[in-house]
C-alpha cells in the first residue's frame, strides 16, 4: 500500500513537470512565432506606439506629450500624455541594445521582446495564483492555459503596447492581494501587491478598478464586528497601510508629479491630450467632428442592441489580429462563447444544494470578506466594459476587445469555477436523469467525479491549445504572407 502511494505521488509529480514544460514551451513557440512574423506596424496602433520607445532610445530622456516627433499625425496627440512605463522599459532596452548594433530590425524586435517578457512573468504569476484559487491540479492548469492562450491574450504579448504590462500587473496584483488576505498582510505579500499596483498605475488606466479593489479589500480586512458594531483594528491598519502607501507612492508619485508640472496641473494628462488634439489634429479627427456611434445618431441602447458593438467587442476579445481584420475559425469563436457562457452559468447557479462542491477562493473564518471579494471582482470586470461603452459611443467609433482584456483573469476564474461546480452538480443529479438513472442508482461522487473533472480539464486544455495554434498558423500566417 505504501509503495502504491509513493508510485501514485511520483506519477503526479511526473505529470506536473510535463505540464509545466508544455505550458511554457507552448507560450515560447506560439508567442515567438507570432512576434517575429507580424510586419512592423500591422498590429493596432503599433507604429504610433513605437514612436515613444524609439524617442527614448535615441535621446535617453522621456518625451513631453506635445513633442512633435511622437505625435500621431491625424489625431494630433501622442500616447506620452498617459503612463508609459512599458515604453520606458522598451526604450531603454533598445538604447542598451544600441551599444552593440544599430540595425533597426534588431532594435524593433528588442522592443517587442519586452512585451513578450511581460507575458512570461504573467504566465508565472498565473501559475502561482492558480495554486491559491483552486485545490484541484487539473483546474489549476485549465485556468492557466485558458487565460494565457485565448488567442487575443497571446496576441497582446507579441507587439509594442501597454496592454501586456497591464495584464501582467493584474496577475501580480491579484496574487499579492490573495496572499495578503490569507496571511493577514505579511510584509512580503504587501510588497508583491504593491509592485502590482505600481505596474498597473504606470501602464493602463482601464485597469485602475483593480487598484481600487485592493484599497477596499485592504480596509475591509481590518474591520470586524464587536457586540454587533463594526470596529476597525487601527494599529495594523495604519502600520500596513503606511507601508503599502509608501512603496506605491515612491513607485508612481514621480510620474504624476511630472504630469502636474508639465501639463498645468493635469496629473492624468487626459485633458491636455484632448487640448493637443484640438491644436494639431485634422479637422475630421477632432472630438466634435470624429465619427462615433453618437455622431451617427445611435442612442446607448441602440448601440448595444442594434449595432455591431457587442458582436465586435466579444469577437475581438476572443481573437482579431492585425488592424482588427485577421479573424480565426468560426468554431473557435463558438467554442469560447459556449465555454464562457456555461462556465459563468455554473458559477452563478446554486449547485451546492445538490452536491458537496469544494470551496473556491476562501479566506478562513471571514464569510463576509469572501462575499466582498467576489463583489469586488464583479466590479473590476464591469468597469472596463463600461469604459469601453463610453469610449466607443462618444470618443472612438471602433470597439476593440483589447479594451476589455483587464477582465480576463477574473473571468477565467469564474468560468473554471463554474465548470467545477457544474461537474459535481451533474454527478449528484445522475440518478435523476432518465437515461443514466437506470444504470446509476446513487449519485456519482468522490473519485468518479474527480476523474470526470480531470478528463474535462484535459480535453479543454487540448482544445484551447489547438485553437491558439490554428489561429496563428492557419489564419494569421497566411494573412501576413499575402501582405
């Protein structure tokens, strides 16, 4: 019996090692294939984004948003008004590479490789996060593969943008936050969460909801009920709060102080960016003349339900490469839509009434904190969607799924969690299903349901990997070959 246990354990270690190698190997193979095959400037706005790291590499300093060399000609503004940490890393990496060669292709791919490295760090933190969010190994791997290899997620790590760093920052932030809530904000966990907040704050405004969530959950953690009244544990609250605040302010304060000085008090740079557009943009690209859903006479309701907004947003969230023209197989869109729909339904439905379902993210002894955490994740998913609606309706005509990518990690968690609940609920209901009830008189549970869940995860991992491979080699490569 002891020998069998040791053999089973060694088998599990063996499979874990194989899956780990496959996970990173697939990322390297698919990611680098796409990175080196895409023509310069073909991904959305890459040409305009690359102007900033190119400027930093050439001058060794950060550009003012008004700098003519980095302005987008038609729109009249530049991306330098908003946080540019990813472009800084790219620019100084190019400057370092410039000591060895001035080959423009080599410098350009150096910039792209920075985003690829961001994706690699994200993949590592997703592995760590999966260990915190799921007990079942099969579910952990499904969560990682689903999050990393949905085609649009993989695409973000293969060209010059700020989205890749943003996605990495969310993975770091959520891992640090989960550790903090489980170990009562040990300094190591606080440091990880703080690094995630810094990376997020200096990369992408659409993901700021996660920073707000960290603040709210940090505050909620130190609340308790005493004699029916809410009470705040002031000493650790102030001690840990000051520690986190000091790190974050040191990391991000310089940027917003710089913006305040350069842009006449506009710390976010958005008002000044619009002013720059008014001064230097083409007449048909200015805010009052730009073609949007609003300018075409749509109301918000008609934009959502009578236009292509939702379809285009969802399809490009799954996959649209290049300047929103490279699509993938129809079955891949249907597969992901069905998977997300079934997973989210399973996550919402009260299936625990029918079966004993393992708990998901748990903070022991804090049921109210558990509910508040999930409420925060729901809000974090809602904010990018609302911002995308506002942006498409009144600012820019084309909805893009990359604006929604900050929701990916919590979305994949609830999808995988829903599948877990669904399988256990299905196994409990088998005796009541007319066809299966004749064979199974009792609910299928324990080892049988675990095997079914593992088999489902294995199948979905295979499908996710296949979908990414077909998208890149079957659809993206032929398109690039024809350019």
